[in-house]
């Protein structure tokens, strides 16, 4: 596992009984802790109209986390391009790069990160097609690169900033696009792991080297709940199990406190849905975490494991990261 590093994706969960301000404060505290542990990057997701998540204004959060840290890379995981004009994204992340030079990442996704009604509220009457995402990625590459003669629209700030663009995905589409453009690729196996290995194989086998990225680079999403014992980790993970159950039932709530025996109280269909959603999850004590992280790193050959760690108690969340970092060092 020596070549694999750790990063983190934060959905900025609002905990039951707490506020959005509390959630953002916990995210900053977590980012500072991840930086002390030597994590490579800290990304913020984009979701809209979802009670329990405070990550709708992703660029604002990226700036807040970058301001409160010193070295760790901070970025979006990701900006959902169907919701935004590429010029606005380029200007926002160009500004962030000017404020925090050499520390900003721009991860891009092609899903709306919300429901159809909310998507229409975000982009009004625009209808997104499959061809739009590759075109908009190319547009962003141009806007963040060096302006060319005759270029009528120039991002200011943004032009010449060369903010690194990552493509995010949970299917083969973005894997193929990232490979063809010589861009790094992050797979969303923290919630949709089914096509992980197929996507990584396609990405690596068809990769076209670029000036910025002569070799393919892969991030793999991994849900994490670590504790001193396997039993305690399973108990703490019941907060995530409840979230997944809510997604399955169409019920969005704040992150719930852990419940003993929660998984056993669900019917077979719901347990299967949770298992499918969390197939890549690393849940357990130090030995279990080390074993599972080693296996994921070896099988995927990932350059980074991007942890998603939504433990209800913020202190127990930081402890999970401690255990993961120790497992990697071992």
C-alpha cells in the first residue's frame, strides 16, 4: 500500500439536533485533522434540495476549507456541470486558485446531484443531452488554460490558472472521456461500486497521455467507519445504514445517531440494498480496516483512496481517520 495515499470527500452532513453552521464547523475541523494526518486532498460534494446535507454551495465551501487549512489540496467532488455554466465555474475556481495557489482541484460530474424538479430550478428550462458534458469539459479546459488569439470569452479570473480538472463517474462514460482527454479520474464507488473494476480497466487501457498527466491517475471512493473494535464500528456505521435506508425509501433526513441492532431490524430487501450501496465500505477495528484497505488498494491499484466518513459523533469521526491513517502507514 506504500504508493496509495488517503484523501477525503465530505458531504457536510447535518446531524440530527444540529445546525448547518455546526455541520460546516465540523467539516473544517475534519479537514484540519486530515491535513495533520497527511491526507492528499479534501473534496466537497455538490447536492441540492437534500435535507441533511449542507454542500449545495460547493465553491463557497472549498474556499472556506482552504482558508482554514495550510497545505492540503481542496476541491470539488464534484461540481455537477449540468447545473452550471462553464464560464461561471471557471471564474469561481480561477478565483479560488488565485486565493490559494497550487491547492485547488476541480472535480466534475455529469449528474445533476438532485431531482429533476430541482435541476430545472437550477438551470431553468435547459435540457441536458449526452453530448453536452464532453463539450463543457473541453470548454472549461480552454477557459482555465492559456487564452488563444481571437478567443472572445476569457475567464477573469480563471484564464491561465490551469486548475487541475478531474472527471468523476460511476459508469463507463466518464472513464472513457477522462482517458481520451488525458485527465485524472475518480470513481464514485463510495455509493455506486458495481462498475468500478470495468471502469478502471477501460480508463487505463485507453488512456491518452497529456502534457499535465502523462500517466493515468485514479481515485477510488471508500466509505469508512473505524473504531477500536469491529462491534463498535458496526454500531457507529448504523448512522450510514439509516441514511441509505432513507435513500431507498425516498426519505431524506439529517444524519441520525447510531442505533444498536439496526441492520438486523431491517427486512432482507432493505439489507440487500444497503449491502449493494456500501459494497466498498471499510467498517471495523484496526486489523479489519488494515486488511480491507490493503485489499482495495491492491485490487484497484488506486493512487488514492478517498474516504467518506460520516460518523455521527465528530470526535469518533476523527478517530476513524486516525485508524485509517495508521492502517495505511502499517
